[in-house]
C-alpha cells in the first residue's frame, strides 16, 4: 500500500463544490461537501429544474454531480439510486465555512459520520436551517477551537481562522503519517480579519507543506471592480452624505461584515438600517459569537429596524420581529431616515415603497459572473422602472489572482493544486509546483508534482 493520498471529488474547474478526500491507511477524512455554483451543475439543473426533494442523490448521481464514494451517504439518501449503501468508511467531515457550496450536501451524509465545524459555523448553519428551506441533516456535530489539533486516526487536522465574506471561515493544516497538506478553504485578505489569513499562510510556510490546496475563484482575467471592506464603507458614506432620499443596499444575506459596514455607515449618517426578518434572525443568533456590542440585535440595539413585508402568513421564527417592524408606508414617508437592505428577491416591495426618482441603490455584491449569480438584466429593468441610481460597491470574499500567485510563492509548498476556480492554469504563473488537479484522481501526498 502507498502513502497518504488526496483525491479531488469536486471543486475541479468549477467555482464551489469542493470535496476533498484524504486517505491515510485506513483513515479517510473529507473536507467540504456542497454543490458547485458553476458550470457543471448548471448543465443539467437550473432555477426551474432542480433535483427532486425525495431523491436528490439519485438525481445528482445520474449526471455524476455527486461523487460515488462508498461509505459516505446515508441509507435514506441512496434509497433507490444505483449506488448501494455500505457502512460508513469516511471517518470525519470538516466544513471550512457555512456557504452552501461547502456545506449544502451534508444532509445526504450518513448520520453517524462526525461533522467538524467552528462554533460560529454551527450557529450560522442552524440559523440558516431555521429561516430557510436549507437542511444539513443530523450528525454528531463536533465543534473545534481555533488552532487546536483534532485527531482522526493517524490524521491530525489543525483549523486556522481565515478572512472570508462569511465569518467563522477556516483553512486547515493536515498532518498525516507521511506528509503535510494545507487546504485554504475560501479566503481573502482585504477584510476585517486579514490578520487571520496572514497567520494561516505563515503557518503553511513554516511547515512547509507537501501539498497546498488553494482556492482560485478570482484567478485569471477579472475585470470586476473590487474594493476592501473599508473602501465599501467610504463609498457608502459618500452616497449617504449626498442623498436626501430613501437609500437602498443589496448584499449577500450571510455577509455579516457587509451588514456591519452598512450599519456603521447608516449610524454615521443619522439613519436606521432596516433589514429583513431573516437578517434580523441571523443577527440575533450570531451576535453572541462576537465580542459584546459588535453585532447589532434588532429590538435591542439602537439604529436597526426590521422591515415588514406584505405577507399573508408568518413562521414562528419570524414572529418575535414582527411587532414594531416598519411597514412600507412608514419607510416611504420617512425615506431619508432609513437605509433599507433590500434583497433582489424582495424587489416587489419597490411597488409599495415608490422611492423618489434618483434614490440611490447600492449594489454591494459581485458584478455578474459570481459565486452567487444574480440575474443582472431583471435587476436593471427594475432599477430603470423606478428610476434608482445604481452604485457598485463590493469587497469580494476572495483574494485576487496576483495575490494568490504571491501567496503560493511565499509558502514554498512542494505541490500546489488550484481548486474552486474555472481557471486553474492562471496560477501556474506562481511556478512549476502548480498543478491543475484532475477530477476523481488520487495524488500521493509525498512525491507528487
Ligand atoms: Zn465561500
């Protein structure tokens, strides 16, 4: 038998969908398990055509959109699929962060396999489960501590916090019986936790590692404008200073950093930040995971309000926020007092809000061709119809191509595998150690490259 290996079961030439299997003798550990955003899944499944809820695994296996790993899936998930159930032989799953493309298939996993996550990620996943249709299944959840090693057989995993567009994101150092590997997860170093990313890559450089698995979302040509989180704040301040009307901002629903930026900007401009009921629930749940007073809690903190959408029914989890929520009529008549965080899926509220022509709309998300793709054309039509002024202001969750090249060089890793990218070759600029991996292939940890 050979030494430890790493196998890429997803995230190869696609953004998201990382599924990395490390095998060391009898020990098998999987890192991340979610759907990719592009482009393989979209060849078969789009908005209106999705796997059936009762046979997701079967419907995904049909097009090889799930890896055929024995001993990973639950009996229930495999049900009438052509992959037969076998006793669990994957001994642990580590989830780098709570984005859907890293955690979204956990509900298919055998319920006896332990799932390791950061404490904050556990909180985020359960808040998402409560307030959306997303389900992560039942597992023996294991909550890890920053930089505290976890042993799975002869494999040792050390989780390092990194900066990303969702808090509580991790990279991992993985020590095996023969060689060390580093897996970056998703990261950037232009956000509020940049120092965490630097500390992780310093640790990687110190080992130094035999294999570095690095995300490359923004590798290759990218014309999209990117600001730092501080740059977004300056931009929002500027828009709010100028405008004497209701202001809108649109962000990713779990980007807590961006919500904090908008909140701080709104406070500085004497406005209240108005959020959806779902965001209110998320903020309430995650606030205790941050230093006291960092994250505003609707109903408790000043300057944050909840928007009351027109709905016929409400869920139990929504009810605590509905008393005192602002209806459209209030937001409309006192527009200059508010900065309204409005998701694209809630644009119908504009029909009641009827903002004055020229009111600012801050698009604080990736421009098209992104992880969480939006239908740009529809958005533009709505903005035009209501005469809103568009402002693009975003700090990406990912490091840029040139930053990735510099980081790779600095680590001195013996072999580098770019994943979570459609353009892995772009990182070959970092040197001959860079190898775009092949889907499904096993690479020996030592002696590869
Ligand atoms: Zn992510």
